[in-house]
C-alpha cells in the first residue's frame, strides 16, 4: 500500500498534494500549541503560589514582583505582577486589573485548537472527493479501450482512486489524536490558572466594607389626634347646623298643613 501511495504521489495526483498541504498546516498548529502549553505557559503553579502567598502576607511586594518576573512573562505570573502593581498604587483597582488580564489571557490557551477538527474534516472530504474523481475517470477510460484491456484498466483505476481516501484517513486520525491530547493539556492549564486567580483575589483584593445602618432615624408616628377616623370640628359643626335646619323645615311644613285643614273646615 505504501509503495502505491508513493507512486500516486509521484504521478502528480492533485488531491494528494492538497491533503499533504492540509497535513502540514495541522502539524504546524500542533507543534506551536505543544511548545506554548508545555514550555511557555506552563510553570510550577503550586510552588509559585506558595511563595507568592508568603511574600504578600509579609507585605514584601518588591520580592513578589521579582518572583513574578522570574517565573514567566505570560500566564499567571503576568496577571499577578499587574495585580501587585495595582495593589501598590490603588488597591481599589486590583479586582478590575485581575479580571481584565484574566479575560485577556484565558482565550490564548485554546488558540487554534478549534481549527484542528475542521482540518481533519476537510481532509476526509478531500479524500472522498479524490476517490470519486478517480472512480469517474476509471469508468470513463474503459469506454475507449479494447475488451481485453478494460478489466485491467478498471482494476488499476479503482485501486488508484482509493489512495486519496487512504491518506485522508491516516492524516485525520493523527490530527484528531493530537487535538485530544492538546485539549486535555489546555483544560488542565485553564483549571490551574483559574485556581491561581482565585488565590490572587483572596490575597490582594480588599474585602468589601460592611454596610452601616443609620441609627437614630425613627419613622414618623401618628398621634392620637391624627387618626383617620377623627372628624374635624368644622365638619361636626356644619352637620349640626344642617340637622337643625332640617328640623326647622319639618316644623314649618307641619304648621302650613294644619292651617290649610282649618280653612277647609271653615269653608265647609
């Protein structure tokens, strides 16, 4: 199989060249991520945090800054260095500095990792397309050949059409395997960085001041004379006047009726 793949490569199969180009791009991403995650961003987080905790607890910020500079120019030491500088200048800005640098740094851990599954899928599709193209030319070529050569030409064409799919399968398997390995390394790096950021918060971020409840402020009280059911004196007097008027009106009406009845009796 490997000899036939080499022969197909030498024959100038365009699909194999495209697959090799995609494989080169994928391997470039893989090597770059391995170097970054294993050698550039990776530090001894436990040792670094223990030493930083001792220095910050003793308020030796200068040694803590030197420790961050020696450890790494990126990753958690860079976030800690910015937080220490903010703690010296304005402690109220430490929380914002830590959050800003953390949001800026965390996406760098998974940079280009999402591209690897896409490249593997493109390899598979490219290999299938190369196989379909090879089969089409194999069946098309037997129409112009003699009957004795048709069987041999068809068998050779079908075998050659499987080369792109074979290379695509092998390449995509390697790419997906490295992607899974890099993904696990990135997740471990994210967890350690988040733990370190939590430690920085506990060490450098000042605690929130407790809320002070104002004393001596009393709610207005309603006196016994301010009840809703009380009737103002003016309203009471008006009601008394009105009731007296009603009584007088009733007496006047009764006297007029009696006089009318007396006049009718005299007439009769």
